[in-house]
């Protein structure tokens, strides 16, 4: 089976996003909605693997 001419290129960059919020735990979870306290992101160049 030949797949000549089929372009299987993926994205050149990938973004990873991590968010953390603060608040109560256990049965009270979600009752005291607060702002985002931590935001981390990483952008990776897939071609250069950096």
C-alpha cells in the first residue's frame, strides 16, 4: 500500500499549560471559588526538540 503525496506533518510547536487554584478540600470543595494562584506554561519547538 502506497501513501505517496500524503502530508502527515504535525504541529511545529506544542504548548503545555498547568493551572492551580486555591480553596477548601473534602466535602466543602468548590464552595469557596478563588482566583488562579499559579500559572505555568511551556512552549516546545517540536522540530528542534527544545
